[in-house]
């Protein structure tokens, strides 16, 4: 059985004071004690050190929201994978639709980021998902397959075993309209099949495939009950400590 992963994606939210309020209020002891559920928080870069120190040996993992595709050197404003590694960061979101849309990140660059993360023993959470027009035109399977193929198919079986996929339909992100459990299950099973066809069933059966897009404590139980949904990448609803804990409990 796959362990569920519930990941908070804070995006560009929270001042230091608000971060400290969350750390104070979030019942990490309860969250980390729920069996078969791993909890991950991905804050903005500036708080990574703070959170990774705070949660050291407390059963909550800390992840980054982005990484540079460069190794090191004169790249003003960038954060390298080896820097993340030196803070004991174990996960990094890549390919989020907001990075694709606002920062022009394409599959080729994302494949380079994935390589550098894996080289530094950081698990990429690779996001994929279609636009609403693509779903209306019946192209959603093709779009997701292409995103996976372009960014992941060059990996070796042992590399892809250290990767998490997040299916995040773009139309569901921050809109309050989540995919139905049927829609999520259908796409997650399809993604697992893609991995199965290229890397074999041992790898596909172990791979965690998260759902993201307007996930909250009212819909998470049904979504996480789907056989191929292994947890969630939660944006807005992860900002409130009580709500995030409630989502974790439904897993
Ligand atoms: P949302 O965001 O939960 O606010 O829809 C999810 C995400 O973008 O990862």
C-alpha cells in the first residue's frame, strides 16, 4: 500500500509573523502521528531554513516551491539544488502551472530542474494538468501525456522511482471548482498507466500521484478515497493551520 502524501503549497503567501502564527497553531504532533500519511509543507524560499530547523525530527517534511536549473555561480536571484540539500530539503515542486504561465517554464527546462534535483537527492513533485479549453476539446489525456513524456521519459527507472507526480488541472487551481473524484481517478489511473508502459508495473504501483486544485477538507475525503489518488498538493486551504490539519485527517 502506498503511503499518502499531503503537501502544502503556500505559494507567495505569509509574512514572517504569519508563518510563526502557523507554526504555533498547527498541531504537528497530531499531524505527524497519523499513520500512513506523510505531511509536507512548501513555504516560500525565505522561510525554508526557519521551517526546516523548526520541524527537524518532528515528522513534518519541508519542501521548496522552485529551484534553479543551474548548478551554481553568477545567476542573481536563483536558488540552487545543492543549497536546498544543505538545508535538508527533501522535496521540490516543479512544473507548477503558475511557473509555466507566469515565468515561461517549459518542459525542457523542467526536465533540467528535475535532473539537478535528483542529483541532489531531492524528490521532485512534477505537476501536470490541462487547461479548461483542452479538456473541453477532449485533449486532456494527450496534454498530460506530453508533459510527462517531455519532462520525465529520459529518466532511468531508479531515478523515476524517486519522483512524485501531481495532477493539477489548471481550471481547478484556486478557482473553488475541484475535479470530481471520478475525473481525478480517471486521470490518475491514466498517468499510472503511462508510467507502467514506460517503466514497468513495479515502479508505477509504487509511484505517488497527488491531486491538486481547490482541494479542501470538504472534498478531500472523497478525492483521497480514489484508488489512484495518493494524497494532495494543497494551495489556498493549506494556509490555515486548522483547515490543513482537517485535510490531513481525511487522508
Ligand atoms: P489551490 O492550489 O489548492 O489553491 O487550488 C493548488 C496548487 O496550485 O498547488
